[in-house]
C-alpha cells in the first residue's frame, strides 16, 4: 500500500514503478502532512481517522505491471550555427530535467565512442543496477553522462569504479539519493592515478578553479549519472529539503606525500601502487579552524567540539536498529597533521581521542534527531526511559567509524569534518 504525505505522493508513485508496481493499481492514501514534528497523540489521531481505508488497502492484492519497452531515439537539434544548436540542446535537456543547471557538453556519438574505446569495455556491459530508480548503469550510459559533464576519456575508469562503490549496499545509496537531507557521494582518489589525472589533493581540492578541473568534472559526471541513470531527479525521487552546493561535485585526492600515516586505501588492504576510489556518503561538512594550537591535544579538542553537534542527523543514528555503521571523515590539512604526526600520534590514537572526547549530553539528543525510542536497538532503549540528562554520549558507534585523510593547502590552519549517512566503500580503479 502507498501511504505518504501529499508532498511525497509523486515520489512514492515513481518508487513503486521502479519496483514494478503500476501506481494506478496500488492502493494509495495520502496525508496533508508528514508525521515528522508531531506529537504521538497527533499522529495517532491522523491515523485513526483513516484506519478503515488503511485496512482495506492492505487487504487488496497489488498488481505488478510488465516493464515498459521504449525505443531509443537520436535527438537532433537545428539552428543557424553550432552555438545556436548547442543552446537549443541545453534548453531541451534542462526542460526534461536531464541537467544540473549548468551548461552541458553535447554527448555526440563520436565523443561517447572515443570514451568507451579508451576504456576497452563493451558499451552494454552492466556495471550495476543503480538506485533509487533501478536504472541499468551500463558503460555506455556512464560514458554519455561523463561527456555531458566535460570529462576526458581517461576519467571513465574512475567513474566506473565510483558507480561500483556507491552501489555497494553498505553505502546506502537509496538514502543518499532520496533523503530530505543534502546527502551526496564524495569521491576520494588514492594511488598513482591521482597524479596521472591531475586530481587535486592540495589547495582548494574541492574547488572551484582550474587546479581542480578533473575533480570538478568527475564529480559532476557522478551527479548526472545519479540523475539520468539512477533517476534521482529533484522532486521525484530526490526529496532534498534545501539542497547543497556539495551535490554538484565532491571529488579530491588524498595528499599521501604529506601524510605521516598509511594512506586510506592501504589501510583497507590495497597496495600503495593500486589506484582506488573511495565513495563517502556525505551528510554535512563543517570547517575546522585552528591556527593557534601547537599541541596535538588542543588541535583535536577543536575537532571534538565540532563533531559534538546535536543538530546532525547522524548524532543518534548509531543507536538505531540497522543504522549502526555510519562513518565520519576527518580531513586534516597539512599544517594540522604535521603537528599531530610529529608528536607521535597514530591514526588509532586520533580516532580514540575523538571518540572519547566528542560527546553530547543526552538532554540535547533525546528530543532531537530523526527518530525516537521506537527505532532504538534493544540495548539502548533504556536511554529514553531512564538516562540522566547530563549523560555524555559519543557521536559514532566506535572509533573505527572515524575515517582520516590528509588533504588541502599549507599555511591555512583549516581542516574539515564530515558526517556520513552510511559506510564508505573503496573499489579498485581498473584500467584494462
């Protein structure tokens, strides 16, 4: 049965079609509002008024429909010159929702063919069934969106590996793509390919600017793939409330040369000379400013205070059933990591320090977050029943959920902290 708020009705119908249900045949009941930010008594009243209709809907047998078969067509745009044709194409694509708001490059057969040929893969090879719309992410479809974003042929293997990574169930792509929050995949590139493709690991790695050209177009291509292959279109399956510029593009390389520790991909079992992409399911990002401290503890206290954010959607999610393994990401700038590493701290030390010092009093959590005691794991239900208000709680399930990389320019004293909605996933970038 389709039970949803009116604003999400179209979203629910499209989701049903993605799973093979024809919306007209699915019993439907909509409410003027969602059940968020209402008291339990108000929710009960809203449900009680429609309980008979709900029972009838649940007793009906939903009917599945055969998948529609549509013939593809080659789009042709005409004008007095190529510039006019390009403008017509962009307006047409934006009108269909196939763009991100910026001008796109025409995905002509020649450019797409060159990209596929460079990858040495078959155009119809299926990389994944991409959530949330269950679209077939073939090499050709990935290449088409890569061309539209301005990618070069050598960028395609990165995107193929990225699609593999975000399709891993641990990444929870359906939540990342469909949530009412500004969630987005961020890609972290490790290994020799980062230098080969000039993926920026230094100043303004997340852009904007010419120094981050590869970062920008690869990230943009992934967003277009989510939209045009995964069908994560705003207002249809992507129900983001406010949005974020992060959703346009988030790609960087780890600065392995300035790190005193093992690189991220080496920690995860890959050799130093293997090129990898790690997909991180970003919830939000915050700046960590400290250009005064010269002791590791003082620096890390700044990180701990920023991480202890009761307003984050992930603050209590580790308590919930099925949501324990949420990663967070510490992006240390060279200035900060130089101090921490020189004073003998390991990554394990940093993780444990942040885990035990980034604490939030229960009083700020028990009435916040995105769900309550009904979704808590049995071991934690006591919190809602008898925990004192001043009980300090961690922001992650354990130190191992805190990921650490080195990135950024020198001389700024600015690092970054990112909360996540799922697990980060690493895949090898294969070049055949």
